[in-house]
């Protein structure tokens, strides 16, 4: 069956146009906003934390999808001898750091998902399995997740973890901000409620920032004069006060512009003013399919000529 080259190219051009216009409207309309004045957050004052790990225990108890750990496990302080990070079976961890200002008086810091205002994981998820709720939580829908793990690569805090040991139904795991059981109902997160030293304060994010500024002003020699999370990567729901430089307690140095602010305009520009990748793949695949029979036919003709000679 022979195909006219002009008709073939015209067909591919039409297919590319359909892909272009069909994709452009949805991609351009996605957008993103970091203005959420009524969102909640948590202020962590590391100068008050004593590393009791009560928050770890409370997190384990309220999240039924986490493997149950005995109470004795959370009383074991030897785990603080090495740096830890969040994992699929631990949504929050406490780490201990040497205090150069006051030797013998270590600094403890709690880590969990930061629930960024303009979350890179939400932007990177191609199926909408991660979303930013109005109350400040970045929530996860396992039914939508396809396991691409783009969220893990996008997160500047290296928070999301994957259930590599779960062969049949693996999920991405991270702190949920106690969304389903507590914060969506106006209750405070379990880890905040469990803290005996009141090192964590739950409330409206704008109020927490005011509170943090007052503490810095009242005790200028006690704190680094900066609220970590107020502006980092566009702002986060979890905020930190510290007596040590934040990079000394494993909080990365990041810019104040959110990562999606860099990536999404590029993506939208591609889909708005250029041919989407899918159209390119279609065109390239079409050319390969169209040219391959001709090449084989030419090679066959050359072989026949060689035989005749």
C-alpha cells in the first residue's frame, strides 16, 4: 500500500495541531498561587525542645498506616546518636546537635513535611495525587498516585519516602499534618498536643510569624534573627526558631522564590507557544515509520542489482 508523502505530512500536521490546542488550554489554566492568608501552621522553638520524642510517639499512634512501635522504642535516646530523616514508617523524627555556644547543652530539632505554601511536590505530581489544602496541609491521595516519584525528586527538603518494600501496593509516605483526623476539623496536630515543653505552637500562620518576631525582639541574644520558613521557597506552614544557624541543624539554605515559580512558567510557555512534547514524539515516530519501508525497499533493490551484476 503506497502513501502520498504530502498527504502523510498534512495528516501529521493536523494531529500535532490538535495536540497543541487541546493541551494548551488546560496547561495554561493550571497556574498556582501562594496567597493563603488563613492557612494554619506550626512554630517550632528549638530552644525549648528537650528531645523527649513524645511527638514521634504521638505521630505513630495517630497514623494507622504506620507500623506500630512499642513505647520502649520512643524512650530509647541512643537513636539520637546518629542523624535520621523521615521514612515510610516514620513521618517525623528528632535529631540532636552539638551546641557550640553552650557546650554540653545540645540542641534538638524536629523534622517533618514542611507543607510548603507553593509546594514543589504538588507542582511535580502529574496526576494530582498531591494537593495543597486551604488550611495549609499538603495532602496525598494514594488512589491517584502512579508511583512516578517525581515528588521525591522535586522536594527541596527531601521529605517524601517510598514504600520500596511494598511490592503490590506501594505508596509515597510523608507527614499528613494530621489532616484527616485533626487539622481539617480545627484540632491541633497530635505531635503538637503531645509536646510536654510546648516547643510547638499551632495557629494561623500569620499569627505565628508575629509571635516569633516578638520572641526574637524580647530575647535577641537567644535566637538567630530569622524565622526559618517565613520566606524560604515561598514560605512553609512549619516555621522554626533556633539559637544555632539553621544550616547547623540540617535546615538547608534555600532561596525565597518557590521552585514552581521557576518551572511552571517554562512548562506553560512550551505548551502555549510551542508544540508539546507529545506532538513531537508523534511527528518523529511518524517520520520513522514513513521512512523505514523506503529504506528497506532501497536496500532490497540494491541487493537485486548486485545479484544481477
